[in-house]
C-alpha cells in the first residue's frame, strides 16, 4: 500500500513524497529509519481494488484464534508486548489483521495499554476479549488470559464449523433442486406443453397447473428474479434495524425443530463465555454485560442485560433468569447450584459442555433425517412431472 507523507529532515527542511508499506505504522517506521521527522502520513489513494472491498478485509475467527494463541505463547516466554506484536504482524495471513496489529503496536508505543488499543477495534475484538485482556493486565496474568481466550475462540469456531458443516449438504441439494426446476420450466416443459395443446384433449388438473406456472415463468421470469432480489434486499435492510433484528432472532428460537437447536447454541455460548469471564476475575455484572453483546441473539441479549441489572440491585443470577421462559430450567438450576456452592465457573463449564453435546446430538439427528426428507421432496417433484406431463403424452401416444 502506498502512503503520502510530509516530514522534516535533520536540517529542518520540509520533505514530501510517497512510501510503500503494509500499514501506516510500517510507513512511519520506514520514514523514521531514514532520519525523517514525520508531520503527516496518509494513504495516497493508489490502493489495490481488493483492499477497498470490505469482504477482503475480513478477520476470520480462525485468524483471531491463532493470533491469541501465539501472543499468549510469546508473552509467556517473557517477550515484550511490542516485540511480540511486531513478530506476529509478519506471521498472520489476514491482511486486515496485519494492518490492525500494526496500528495497535503504534497505539501501545504512544502510551496505551493493550486492552485500550484493541478496544478501538470492536468489530474484531469482542467485549469478552477486551475485558479478559484488561483483567490479565491488572492481575499480571496476561498469558493466562490470552490462553483462556484462545481456548474459548477455538470452541466457538469448532461449534460454528459443525453447524455450518451439517447444514451445507441440505442447503446445496435444495438450492440445486430450485435451479433445476427453474431451468425445466424455461427450457424443458414448454415443448412438451405445446404437444399437449396441439392434441386438444381434456387435460388433468396437475397438467393445467404446470401449464399456468410454465407460462408465468416464461413470460415473467424477470418478475420472479426481481421479486426474489427485492425480498433479499428488504430482509437485509430490515435485519439491520433494532426491531427487525429482534423479530428475526425471536423467530429463530421459536421455529419448530430448528428453534430448539438455536436455543442450545445460545445457551452453550452463554455458559462458556460467562465461565471464561468469571475465571478471568471479571466482576459478575460486567461479565454479564459482556456476554450479552456476544451471545449472538437480541432476545437473549435483552434477557442477560436485564439479569445484569437485577444482579446489580442485589439479586442472584439464577433468580434473575428463572422468570424468563426463554431460559431452560436447567440453566437457572445449575447456576443457582454454582452460586450457592461458590463454584460458578466450574458449573458453567459443565453446562457449556452439556449444551455443546446436545447441539452435536441434534445436528446428527437433523443430518440423518435430512437425507430421506430430501429424497421424498425429489420423489414428489418427479411424481408431479410424471403425472402432469409424461402420463398425458403417453396416453396420447397410446390412443394414436
């Protein structure tokens, strides 16, 4: 990436020009190495097109896991934080994360703590991450805090991968079915329907329906595409609003079959993250507020924030959660046991393991059931085609 700069040399003479560097921090270092006192440094505008596309600037959970694990190892080996970040900047594969690490290093050199520096990037580092790093700074156990984070991020990544892996096959099959069906209505069925029309015979009800659908798709296929595109855009914009996201998340946890799966995922995430924060020594109210932001569902976020307020007012976590029907009884019961015995972190860990196993079990069942369901859908589609098109053609050929 190219940066434009204004600087002064040792004689005080103003210098301007450009410098190639991965990040602004690297450009700053290069200019300093050349004996220049930097006044201003900005991206010159000659940026690769891929660097302008936000998709290519994404920091994946896997990148963050590796960064946390390696930083924990370096700090445990007594490597100074700035040197550790400089080493990691050359090792991470994500260009976006390389840039962010460079900027974090610059902020720390300017006097910021690591937690304050990463708090400038909330889209990459969650409240959980920031709070645990801050706790590690205060207690002098930064390597342990980062180790906790790496383990937690690995478990979240593993759970997400299992869910995506289980749903990939059925989504692919259903998508392919719709695409093949659309192409059949455009290219395959029209010639067959024209044969039936020329025969001028009384057609079955199924055939009449197929003729209507075929004529509509042939004449107004663009309407279908515009309608689908409009629905997609409307959903995207609506989901960005607070009320829209809340409604969508509410539907998620109340949908038959899949609602139970989503609830288990959110409960596993809640228990695991809260256990990690408690183990890191974060006060329980702040821990609940941090978990509310990262649980991934607006309904549960509202519930957890309400619980944090009640805990602030003197109630226990269990009593705050018991009144909400979205929270399974086992969660409030186990939390109560943890609070009364002083083993909240241990109990939450066991609860997280329980729900993670439940998620795996539900995914296995859904994956097993999806195959026969998809075969039944395919069989039904074939039966409709045979009854609606092929049988009338066969009857005409037999009559002739």
